[in-house]
C-alpha cells in the first residue's frame, strides 16, 4: 500500500502511517529499529532497495531523506516536505517512508525525522553517498546510535578515509570496512592453522581502494609488521600475502567469487570469497549497535612501510 502526501508535516505523516498500518494489519511491534537513509534522488532507489532487502532480517522503519535544496532563482519562499508511505507488499514486515525535503526544509531535516522515529528503538543512519564532515555532530547523525558511511562511493576515497579518521566517534562505521569481514575472518583462521609468526604482509588491490587501505591498517595494527599495498587491475582486493619463516600464507582472488588459500605445509584450498551486495553489508551492520573497536583501531593506524630487517623487531600473531 502506497500513500502520497504533498506539502505535509510529521503529524500528518504519522496519522497516514497509522491508517495504512491498520488497513494492512501491520503493527509496529515486530520492528526492531529505525534506519534513516540520507541521499539524493539519483541514488534513492538503490539505497531503499538495499535497505528493504536488509530489513527482511531486521524488520525496520526505513526513513529515506531525499534532499532537494533550492538552486538560485528556483528558491521558494516556503520550505516543503512531500512524503511517500509504503506499508506491506515489498516492504515485508517493515515500512518505508520517503521524505522529499525542499528548500529550507533541508536544513531542518532532524525536526522532520525526529517525530517519525520508532519509540524506544535504536536508530541507525546511513549515508550511501557523501556524508557530513563529522557524522556524529550532524543534526541527523546525532539522533543515531550507529552511523554508516561509504568511502568507496565518493570521488576521492582515500582522502575521505582520512577525514573519517579525523572525525571518528564511537558508533561510526564504514561499508569499506564491512566489505572486509570475510577477508579478516579467513586471515585469522589461516593464522590459527599455521601457528607461525608473520614477518611482513602484502595487500593487492585496485589503486585507491579504501577497503585495501583499511585491511593494510588492520594488519599493521594487529601484527606490527611492515605492510605493502600493491596495485593490481582489481576488481577491489585481489590477494593478501603474509610472509612467515615457514613460507607464505596467501589468499588469492583474482576475479569471481572463488579464492584459493595457501598455507605452508597444507594442501591448497578453494573457498567462497565473493563480493557482497549492499543489502548484505547493511544487514551485517544492523546486527551490532555497539561501537566497532576493531574499525576504530584500524582507522587510527598508519601503515608501516617496509624497512630493513632488524633483530630487535619481534613478529606477532593476529
């Protein structure tokens, strides 16, 4: 069921939402959180689709804030909010509200969103494209326990990653980090099997990939060894190699969903390591609402460049 409201208010949206729920027999008791998406018109469809798919695991109220600021002579004398309410159908057990904010209403998005949040439920905010300079201090970001950005979606990902490190607050996270979960889990399991010290590491990836940068920082922080970022044709992260006294531990995924894992003294294995879609990444982030300390540590770490061997350097395990 879809209800459209033009030039509306939060009170009218709440009233229409209640009527739509009653008509569909869809109570709010099954919803576990409010997911706020802040985007533009061009990216709204894909973001809502990903959030809706993720909400099948985490029934949510999805509030999509689509900003339509005034441009020059097109400025209106009064701000305006249009709403599209979706209950039932493809939204499953959740519900979706698209909020189009025009002109001065953009600057007061938090006043529009606040009355629409589920009472006594966590709030997560996601910027699929450009995020505020300091997400936690943004008026909408201040409403959320968890703030999701995506450095891969901007023109200069590594510069954006530097900005995310400078502005970090507990509760911040980034999908460039979420994309690394299978890699980090596989590397930790490989080291557990190998039971040997790592002396250096290489991360192979397309140039300028923020996930590769974060993976290199994570390895630096955990292993305290030199890490080299090696550019390849991609796509994204294609291989990781950990050098040890017994030989190289290597995960190689040149293309496609299958990778090979090589551990010294063991047979080479194939394993699933596909590039996951946005809906899976969002679903993973919605599983935890506490601060991600591993992300924070990696974000603060500087990659250690290669250096001549020294007897005083002691390699460490993950």
